[in-house]
C-alpha cells in the first residue's frame, strides 16, 4: 500500500493508521477525553507517559494473553498488529467504585443484581474491596455514554457480533467469553499486584480484546494507564482518604467547580459542549487543570518507575519505521476532518446530518443553525437565535471548517456562496445547481437534453390555468387539460405542496383552488430566491403539466462531484399520512433502509446520474452536492425521472446516514473543498464505479406526528417519553423543545436498528408505544403502522 492510500481512524485521544491488513500505527496524543467529549486543553507529556506504561505491561503480560504490541516507532507511537476488535469494553473491578457504586448507593445489592446481573453482599461502603475481581461489560459508544450490558446478555451480544461480522465460528462465542473473562481477571490480578508494590491501588480498569488474523484472542489498545484505569494512593486509602492519580481526579475537580447542588444537574451541566459551558470560558482554569493533571500523571509514573523517564521505558523497544514517517503524518493530516462543523437546518434530516458528524472523533463541535434548543448537549451547539449575518460572523470567529446545508430554501437563497466567501467549505450546490430544484421546467429541459427517460410534459401560465374550467383558455391548452390523468406542478419551491394529481374535471378545479390559495405565499418566497426561473421571466407563475406515470416510486440519492457520483443506499419512504398510502401527502411519515432493487434498475439509475451530471458540466454548470432523483418504475422495470431535489431527502436521510462510514464522510469533506476523491483512501471501486460501504444493519424510521397533521396547526402539547430508550433505538427530535413541548406537525421520529427486517420493524414499533402526550392523555400521537420493507425483500 502506498502512503497516500493509508487509512487513518481518529480516536478521541489516539490516531490509528492501517499500514496493511495485519499492521497498524497507533499514536497517543496529549488530548484529554472526559464527560463524553475531548476537552479544550491538552496535558503535557500525557502521550509519552501512556505509551510507556502500556509498553511495560504489554511486554510483561504476554504469558497471560498475547497482545498487539510489536515495537515503538517514537516516544508516542507504536507499531501494532491489526485485529478485529470486539464491540465491548471489559471492565475489571477490584473495589465498589464508579458506576457500580452509584447503582449500589441508590438501591443496594438488590438493585445491582437487577440492573447488572451480578451478586454483591449487603452493607458495603464506597471503594470497599470486592470479595473477588468482578468482570463487567459495556458497549463502546463513539459518542455519549457507554451502555452497561447485563452479565446474562453478554453471550448473545457476542454471538450477534460474530454473525454480523463473520469473525469466526459462532459456536466459539461461549469459549471466547470464558477466555475473555479469565484473561481480564488474570491481567487485573497482575496489574493490582504491581500497583500495590508501587504504593498504589487500582480501583478498576478497562480492557479491549480483538481477534488476530488467525482468529486468536489478543489484548489491544492500552493497558493499566491513567486513562483506562483509576489509581489511588495506597497509603491514603489505608488512612481512609482517596487521593486520585488518574483521570478520575479531573472529573471530581470539574464537578467541584460547578456550584450546583444536584448531582443530576452537575452531570447535565458538564455534558454541555465546552463552548456553552461557563467553566471553560475561564482560560486560567483550563491551564490549572492541564498542569495539575500533568503532575498527577507524572507522579503515577514515578510510583511505577522511581528512577526512570518515559523514554527509558520506550527506547529499548524501538523498531524502524516501516514507511517514511513524514509522509505517514501528511497522509493522516489529509484525512482529518475540521474540528468545528456547521449543519444548516432544524428538521429530522438535519439532526441526522449533525449526528453523522458528532460520531466522528476528530470533530469537537457541531453547530446547528438554527437547530433546536433541545439539540444542545454532547457536541451539539444550536444557534436558534442567530440571523444569517450573525451566523457568518460566528463561522469566521470560531474557525468553522466545514458546513453542510440540509433544507432547500437556504440553498436556493445562496447560503453556500456566502459561506464560501467566509472561507468555510460548504457541501451544497451553488445557485446554478439549485436551479434543478427551484425550477421544475429547467430540470425537465436538462432531462430532455441529457436524453433521460421522463414523462411527456407541457408548460402553462397561471392565467391560462385558472381559466381552464371556464372555457376561456386556448383550444390547445384546453386539449391538454382534458387529457386525463396528469400531474400539475408549480414550477418553483412550494414546501412540498406544489403538486396536484388530476384524474377528472373535479380534480382540476380542486387543483386550481389549491394553487390560488397558496400562490401569494409561494411567489413571496420566490422573491427571496436569486435563481433564474420561468415564473420570473414570464412575469406570472408557471406550471408544468406531466402525463401521469403509474408504478412504484424510488428515491435515488447520490453525492455528486462534477461528473463523479456516489450512490447512497436505497431507501423506501412513506409520503402519505395514512396506512396503505392513503390520505394527504406529507413531508414523510417513515422510511426503511437498505432496500434491495432489481438488477435491471441499477444500470438505468447509473445512466440517469451519469447523463445528467455530464450535461450540467457541458453547460458549464458542474454540480457539487447531493442530488435526489425521484423515480417512477413501471411494471416492466423501466425507470423515469419525476423530479430532482438538490439535497438529501427527509425521512430517507434518517435511515441512510447511520449505516455509512468514513469513506462517505471523507468524500463529503473533499467535495466541499473542491478536491478530487482520489485523495480518499477509504473509497473502494468496482470497475470505473466508486462504491460506498454500509454497515449491513437494517433501519426503520417512523414519524411521530400531531393528530391534526397536515390539515391544521396543532396546539402546544408536552410529550411523555421513556426515561431511557431501548437498545438500538434512537429518538430524533425534529419539532421538540428542551422542555419536551411541541406544536409541530411532524414532532419527531423513532429510529430502530437491527440485524433483520422483521426484527428492526418490531423493535421500532415497540418503542413507538412508549410515546404519548403528558398533558393530553386522551389524545394519541399519529403515526403510520405499516412502515415496512418491500414484500419482495426477504431476510
């Protein structure tokens, strides 16, 4: 592999670069991760101390279990073996501390058994030694809190992981679990013994395991460092005092700095992004924390190695760099995302976009404009009170490095150009690209020029259309309008309300009445859009008449970069309000992904995108951003283009993005910068076509709506939600404030994730039953109950 094709994963505090299928470079940084985020200061010498301690214990515990350590490349960088990492963190506990103590303090041994599935004696005190080493398991959350897994559920979790990844024979799951437990206990015993001889007590520690290239178990990541373990002074402990020499000291120090009595409120305050948290506005406080933590890390190291420096431990294990180190570092930097990202929008699609970036460890802050106040927390910062000028000023002052626009209106109003003028790369088409969505007549011209299959159509002005039922229109226009069935589309943006189906004369009159009621507001919106339209040219609203095509709709979305495109996984959305595709059209009531399409459709969809993008480029209007093609597929599997949108779809985004990985995110980042996808080592190719990877999980998203939606506005109601959502279920608040109040039509949505179509649908609807209105118990939220994968798609 060339240096340019190296793949780098950026962890919270480590950089992990794959050299080949069996070797990696692991670099420990000086960054500090706590409270589910990377804090805005570094700890001097941290990386060298962590590496030296891990090297010492890796080399001395090989008799217990093999590990990934090969050698040191420099003071903070290791050469290690690659492994398929288990999706669990294993916690070895020697004392009643941390989250285990919190649970015990709330309900004693009975509650610990209920929630953890482990038995403890009654009457224990905080930090008391346990009768024997306790091994517990948690998930490995990229953001947010790790989730505890009860001891009796761990085996099935490992079995599911093996089946999903095909890591090894599923029958090995129980053997692997036994080996993990025994290895963790032995490692903890070894570490505890060494600590006590050094004047320390290790309260607990985490271990990570992986399967090597021969499917053998090995220890990976780090071992017995002050980031992975909690150490206290043994002398102080014997005197009844707790003196921390690990990251736990930082938690106590920060919590103590918050003048808040309630522990729950302290946790909530700490979870705020550091740009919103008042404690981080004090730069001297940050400096004090960094300096004191450095002293404690050094003191811990001196306990272990009284007469040595970290380099003394590392140097004997030096090995040559396998590649030019300068080139390796340059390749890593080229793949790093900006630390601060802006997502424009306030709907479920935009929340999902923000979540995509929040999952990236190299992103520290995700600004959401306007976002919603319920989105503040974690890495999210919602800018609900800012106007556009204030937003642009913030982007400059906060060094925002990437922006992505979700809704169509900011794109059509030229926000992408304004952000780029501020030096902020933006993933959204410019005004020439926005014309594909703003003008349906222009889009039809591009389709015809590109020779893409699309319905026969005619254009008509509003003056002719509104007199269609009075007999005052021309004979040619009258002939078109009497040739039922067809679709009438207002040319420009209409918030999803600009399309009417016409099967007979009564439908035509209903459509005319609908357009007459809505045109004033639509035309007012168009005045704010600096995109060329036929409505503006002609001085009156223009409409497109299309012959009605029967068949099934498919939403095909691609990330486009000039003439290159990456098709996103296909999703099926449910637009009608009610089951069986009945009731009025909505912004979307649910979606499922991935949907398997017939092989006969794939080359047609590829051709549509290829021809369209080449036509735009030949017209000197290259398209950069998301292009959404609404397709109709007839019974002979022939696809025709109904429309284009220059953005991601909603609710398709909610089920598509969570399954995508680093290849997609890096392609998005390169597109925003105007750089070639050749710089993306994560992308794979099949022939001349570039492909996106997907995690293989099935996802189902169901919208929670007010019962009045979409006919009338809803009164303010307060939601009743579960204290904790089930595993693999996510709440997506698209119209909810921080007090759980809403007056939105589409309030929110529930996203379920699972291994099979049936499992994920059942899981999603089980979670939907947990949603209600607290102050209106007799009023039920509205949702469709038939959001399903296609019948032809079997598990």
